[in-house]
C-alpha cells in the first residue's frame, strides 16, 4: 500500500510482485500445513515449488535494482549488464562445486535434499550478485539512500541469513531455523517500509566535482561502444 501510494511500484514492479507473492504463498503454505488432508509429501512439493518461484522473482528484483540505479547512464547500464552476466556464470560454477562437494545430512528425505540444494544454489548466486551490486555502486558512489538500495540491502540480509541456515542445516538439524528465517524476513520488511516511507531526496546544486564523474564515464563508454 505504501509503495502504491508513493508511486514506487512504477519503478519497482517486480519487487511489488515479489512482496505480494510472499504474502499469498506463505498464507497458502500455512493453510496446507494445517489441513489434515494434505500429506507431508504434498506439503514439501509445495515448499519446493514456492522456493523456485521465489528464487526467480528475487533474480528479477536484483536485475530491476541494477536497471533503476543505472537508468540515467545508458552506457554504464549496458556495461553493468555484461558484468552481471559474467558474474552470474562465475557464481553458477561456484555453486556447482558447492553442490557437488557440499555435505548432505543423512536424516533428510529426497525432497528435503532438493529443497536444501535449491535454496543453497539461489542464496549463493543472489548473495554474490548483490555483493557485486554493492561494490559496483560503491565504486561509482551511487546514492545508497535510495529505495532501490533499501530493497537490495534487505534482500542481501535475508539471503545471507538463509545461506548460513542452509549451510548449518546440512551439518545438523536446527529446530529454530524456520523461526530465525521468518524473523529475518520480517526485519527486512520493516527495513523496506522505512525506505518506502523516507522522504524523496531533492536534487541540490553540486559545488564541488566528485571524484567519480558518472556523466564522464557514461560519455566515454558511449564513444567506445560506438566504435
């Protein structure tokens, strides 16, 4: 509701879709978990399907943040897209190695093993992409107080905690892992709400030239890309 009232959904439609989906999916999983007619196998199938959809939506949100942050700079935007694809390939290779040699607990069923592998794969790749976003933006001194950075920071926090829990769960059963993950997600929701309610920044006159001139970078990259 805050995003719609502040017209943030126009710039971040995928993030709005992700938050709405989380409400619907978690409500559905809660109902399935309390229906006697739903077996454990069916419930875990639903969890795996939810994990896959959530991972796809988070990838869309991360790409959306990249696109919004660098929208004024077309050349930088194109270069960032190439770098993101390269980083994604490297992260996929790392994830394949982790999946091949990572520990798998004996107490799990095949469905739980699949869910653990999917979550671990998604968390590794998305944490890596968000770290790349932070490093890229820090180098170019892109404003970190924007709503886009609030979105990426919240996702990064949630993915990092999820990755830690997944790694620990592969070694031993952790009874409170679900509660920790839920608490972390709600903290991220509060963080997103704070960023959404924060007043929009007003452009001010710059009297000193910053160290990294994005306009100059953009012009030079445009010139190189046209060759």
